[in-house]
């Protein structure tokens, strides 16, 4: 297997809302907020569902890689309930090897309410459910060793059982990539994320805001300097400014595509990561990998949802 993704197995529920809805419910635009099952139901009660998809950040990337013809798998914890079955079936339809054997759990399968405002920004309210209870026993050592790259998400990292799952995966992997996921995650876990980035990861995906927050940088030049010093592959998306990769001190850049009819920014970073990882496992250069990532992210933001 070329790439095995490990992340939160979350069913995405997409709804269009007004800016007033965010204000009324004290939600900060373009961020992710963890909520409980009761709050999830309360928010959803007044909304119309546009689409329901098997999601989660890394899962979106893995589906993108599968659609490009790559041999990939995904590991994420679900319950043996209605949403869990829907989740598993959704990935299998995309030719993704699903490597978790679901069983009856006391906690439901996770779900994420993705609120899309008229400016196409997405604000996420996530009920992690059983996905946040992943542990080292859920991670098969042989699955890790038989994969060329392990791809992890910052959303999954937490003290306790998820950290044990992370550590087991990294310890047994040939090469490890990770997305910082969200400024919320970076601020919550900054010392641990910094340790991962400096000493344990081979490839790091971040947007400009996330990587700047990680190192408390005052300027983007500080980010470049930091990335060159640690001799890893740091891949940074910058919105309209394009994307860059600092791979073992060497910088490559790619411009953003222009004149796009943007409908929804959900999945932009996930599909960018898919395109870049496709480049790595198929022998493309850093610049070619950036171009492929930009191509996929440009496609996905011109439609609703995170599936091409």
C-alpha cells in the first residue's frame, strides 16, 4: 500500500447558513469547534442538509489519492451504527481499503456540521463521537510497516489513547506525513506539535496561519527560516498567494489558480495534500507536486463538499 491515512472517521453534514447564524450561535468563522451530541442536534434542528458524506480531513485526502489511481487505505474508529455503516460504505465505494473492524460501542460514530456562509468559507462544529477514542490497539503494526507513507491529522492528536495510536504509527512507519489541521489544534497542542514537526515527521502540511502560530512568528520570513533550519519537507498553502514547499532547505513555489468560481472552501487543504502526496509517491518534483496539489484544491473549491 502506498499511503495509509489515520484520522477521525467523521460523517460530514453540509449546510448553507448566513453570517447571522454564526453570530447568533457564537461561532467564529473559518474555524473548527468541538461540540457535544446535544449541541450538534440543536444546531442542526433549524438547518437544511445539502449533503452528507464520509469525511474527516485525512479521509478526504485519502479519497482524493484513490481517485488519482493510488493504492491507499484509511484507519479511523466508527461505531457499528447507522452512520458507521454509511461511513464505511462511502469509503469502500471510493476504492479505499478501510482497515478498522467496527463493533458496537457506547458512543456514536462522529459527525461534523459544516456550515457554509455566502462567502464560501466553512465553519465546522464537530462531535467526535467514538472517532476520538482511537487507541494503539486499533493500529495494526503490519498495516503501518506495509505502507510507504503514513498520513496523520492534527485533529486526531490528543493526550491519552489517541497519542498512543499516533506514537505507535510513527514508531513503525517508513515515512510520516501530518497536517496541522487547524489553528485551534495548533494553539491547543503547540509544544507537542512543535516536537512532532522538529523531530518525528518527514512531511508537514500547514496553511500560513497554522505554521505562523506554531512558531509564534512575527513574519513569513521567520517561517521560511525555521523551515530551512529543521531540514524536513514543510508544505505551506497561502490562499491567493499560492503554495510553497521547503524541502531539506530548498524552496519551491507555485502560484494560485486565478478566476475560479468558488462555491465552498471545504476540503481545499485536504485535496491539496492529496495532490502533493500523489506527487511524492509517483516521483514528481517538489514544484510538480505543488502544482498537482493546487490543481486538486482548485477543483474542489468550485463545488460543494470535499469530493471531486
